[in-house]
């Protein structure tokens, strides 16, 4: 009978909460539906992300949108051990896992507790429910049968003790946070004990019932205070798990998971978390002493002592400092200097300067997303492709650009550039026109996946015959205006006056749509066989065997490019490295030297080519020397020339040129630290080389024959070394040569001293003395 009553009351509570839960759920679904309905016009903008996820799960085939991401290499591949090793030293995964495990255990314990509470005490469960906070708790089971006797006892008793006890059994309708963290109410036995009453047959039983009611009220209060409802943390934990799964599938999505993991990792120093853990353990193991201690140490309401407050602060300050103990930031100061991508490399700077000088400021450029990002930040030119791949229209433009890496019909491609995208300029990146054999996904494979059926290349076509390379050598529709080691700028050939009419005709969006529709129709009726034959029959070998095909560009380069000679050499180097065109590379190198015989950078660059690529040390020495003589203030040229003499020609030849290293002292006088910052490595190498040359001369007896010369070399050597470590003590060369010059180990304290105070001889001596003293104490 009692069990049936409990089940009936539990069903009553569930039925009472059911309408509210259904209403809230229906409201959430309705809001989600309205949001999706408002974004209906943008439904396809994020479809490529879903396609990429399906492709990673093996549920969809590869497409252009998925392949262009996978071509990025490790960023859109699975989360690899490489990324794990980069993040693991910070102990992020360790602390986040501990917090996540505790959150999930506490949430699971909470759900199980509430489930059992709903079955055993539905009234108390209703009081703990968020939906019924404003409702008073129903009378507990068993109180109805004693109601009549309780009323009779109240008439006899002087004080309304039972009413006071009943009030204690109700849960306050205070705000949400107060209910969740309410502590057990301390009951004053003196106030709650009933006054002396008339001894009767019912008084003994009534006292027992009142005592049981008080005990039950206290237990219910403890239950209420022990419940830590944490839906926000539970949601955060579940969200972190899903984001970690996405991170494992796509490494780039670690930008979503890592912030959540940082929040979870920081929770290891949260008093609320450890208070919840302590209370849960105390309830599970029935340890009231542990509950009392945990309440004090974790900031419970019973913590009134300053001593315990101090313990609380020290305890959680220690937890907060634990990650720094396991992963000190000083460790990053011990490794060699980090190598980062130079966003302002010479090829990009040269391209930007040329575009600012030779292209109208209102012109539009069709280029890939990375190049467009650079131009957007550095120029005022209009860009056809915005670096935002999520827009559906932008993805169509990206596909059109990648068609240049395939085999589109040249004339129609040029017409689409002018009439649809209103641009004459096509910017080609070398990496969009070369395919590494070891890569799983190459740019050529991605280009052949474009939706336009007339763009893909036939199977037998060579990479040098594709549009991006063919148009630089010979084209009836494009001219090569600019070229450096990385970028090429092509312009559509067109009779004078036609461009202005075309621009006026395609100014409006409707006109552009109509022009695109007409050109699409032309592509559909195109003779694919004839188009493919033009690419298959292209004789690229004869084109690259001479410089005749590149002569128009060379003539433009001489007139409008101030870095023409170096750009020719950089282009020649790319032809050698990316395509293996050794003959063409050599011809371009020789052409640059013949056109610019007095340019120090060109002469020195040709020496580098002869040294590393051709293996001609004899001729390389001549060009190295000529380039260094033309630019006597260049630290890099002087040091590289002496290193070449020492390693390729012989130590004796380097000793003969030691005067060049002594001349570096004059350069140190003329240049500031800011001007020498890029030469920190070269100065360090100069100091090491000069020390080796001095040691060689000393072994040969020069210290006896020319002691003043040796002393002068040692003085200059020390000054160069001091300047190099002053510029960058973290430089790899400085770190490796520290023991060679300083006769001591580069300590962490020395690095910190350099970081805060720079190079101070007094502080250096003090720190060295302290280090020796500490080492002596440790050894003794």
C-alpha cells in the first residue's frame, strides 16, 4: 500500500512538471526553426564544411570544396601526434581531463541522486526541481495519518512546535542560486524542544513523532544543501567533448576545442568544484568529519575563522601555481629561437611595390586567397576574391581561379575575367602551378575537380602545358607583365578602346549575370576535343630552351621594375627548384648578370647560384668577391664570402681575407642595433670564424711575428661577439658559441638578466659569482 502511494505521488510530480518541460522544449524548437528559416537564403554557405565532415567520416566522395581544404596539408588532416606534442608540454590535456572527468562524474552522480530522490521522496524532488521553485512542497508521506493526532496535540501543547518543524521541512522559494547551495540549517535544540506538557497517553508518542519529524527535516535540509545543480557545467563538458571529436577529425578545428579545454583546465583551482567533490565523497562514504573539513577548507558557510580562510587561499593558490610548476615559461627561453613565416618576404614586398607603381589604383586583381589577403592589407586595389570562403558566390570565384591551374579555353577565360569579374589582371602564385609528387592532394588534382566541365585537362597533358605555365610562355590572350620568384602578373590582351565599352556594358550586376549566362552557354557548346588538342600539342620544351618566349617580359622588366635583376634570378631559382629546368635557369642567371653587371645583389646572387647549384667554386669566388666589393657596408655579403673561402677554397685563403672581417668594426660604428638586427646571425658567425682564424695564425707562429695584429684581431673579435649577443642572446649561433667565448654555460638566470637589463658587465659578473657560489655549495 505504501509503495503504491509512493508511485502514485511520483507520477503526480512527473505529470505536474511535464507541461512545463514540454512548453520549454517546444519553445526552444520553435526558436531554432525560426532562426533556420531566416537563414534559408544562406543555406548553402556552410555546406562545404558539412561536406568536409562527411568526407572525413567516409560518407561522401571528394569534391572541389573538400579537396581545396585537404590540399592545405596538416591543418585539415586528422589531429596528428605533431600537434599533440606541441600542446602537451603545457599540461593542458592533463588538467582539462581531470576537470572534465570530475564534471561528468558529479553530473552523473547528480542525475542518479535526483532519479532516486524522485522515487523515494517526490515532494522533495519537486522542491529541488527548477520548474517548481515557486511552489511549496507537498506534505511528506506519512504525515496525513498523523494529522488528526497532531491537531489534538497542538491544542494541549503550549508552544506550536509541530508548526515550527513543519515550516522547517519546506524549501524556501528563494532564488535559484541560494537553493542550490543552501547549507544545513543549524537547529537550536533549546528553541525547538517542546515545553513541558501534561503527561498523557498521547504525549510520549507525540514527542517521538516530533523528534522524528525534526530529524527528517534536518536530513531533508542536508539533502537540499548537498545538491549542486550544474547544468551549465554539464553543457560545457558535453560541448567540449564534441569539439574535441571535431578537433581529432580536422586539426584546424582545434581553435574551437582549445579555448574550452583552457576553461576546463582552469577549473582545477575552483573551490566550488572541490567542494562538490568533497561533499559527494562524504555522502557516498558516510563521513561527516570529511564533510565538515571540506566545508571549512573550501569556503563553506561554516568557515568563519581567519585561519581557515588563510588555508583556503594558500591551498587553491597552490593549485593555481601547479601548472606553472610543471610547465615553466622559462623553458621556452632555453630552446633555439622560433622560426616563423615571414609575411613580409622580399617577393611579396616586390610585388606590392610594382603593383602600386604600374597598375591603376582602381584596377581589380584576380588572385588566390592568401595573395588577395596581402594585397587587401597593403594596397587600395580592388580584389575579385575576398578571403572568406564561406560565401557561396565567393566559392564560385575561387573555382574560376583554380581553373587557371587546369586547361580552360584561353579566349573564353579572358572574356569571363573582363565581362563577369571586370578585371584584366590575373595574379598567379607559383604554388598554384606546381605539384609535389609526395602530396596526396595536389593543386592540379583540385583544379580538375572544378564544376565547369570544359576546364579540366586531358589525362596525357604535362604540367608545363597547363594554363598557368603555358600563358607565361606563349598566349594569344594574355601578356606576362611581371615576374619574380613567387608571383606572376598576366594581363588580358585586348585592342585599344574595347575595354572601356565592355566595362560600361557590364557595370550593373544584371548585365554581369547576363554576360555570365552567355559565356556559360559558350562553354557548353565548346569543342572540348579541339581545346584539349591545343594543350596537348603545346611544345613547352622548345619554349624553355631559349629566352625568346620570355624576352617581352624581360624588356618590360628593365623599364618598369627596379628589382629586375634580382627578380630574374629568383625566377631562375624557382625554375630550378620547382620544375628542374636547369638550362632555362642558367640562361636567366647569365642574362641578369649581363644586363646588370654592376649591381652588387645580382653579382652576389649569381655567385650563390654557381656555388650551390652549379658546383663551380672557382667562378663563384669571383662573383662573391665582386658583389662584396660593390657593397662594403653589407655584413651578410662579407661574412658569407669569408665563410665560402674558408670552407670551399681553404683556410689559408680565408686568412688572407681576414682584413674584411676587421672592417666589420667600422660597420658596427655606422649602424644602430635596429639596422643590425637582421645581421645578428652573421655577426655571430663572423666572431666564430675570426676566432678560428686567430687560432690558426697562433699555431703557425703569428703571435711571435705579428703580436699586435693578433691582439687587434682578438679585440675586434670580442667586440663583434659582444654586439651579436647584445642584439639577440636567443640566436642559435650565440647559444652554440656561448661556451666557446664565455667559458661557461648559458644559464637561465643569464637569459633573464639579458631580457630585463640587457648586456651589463657588472650584473653578468654578479650572476656568474652567485652561480659559482651555488655550485660550490651543491658540490660540497
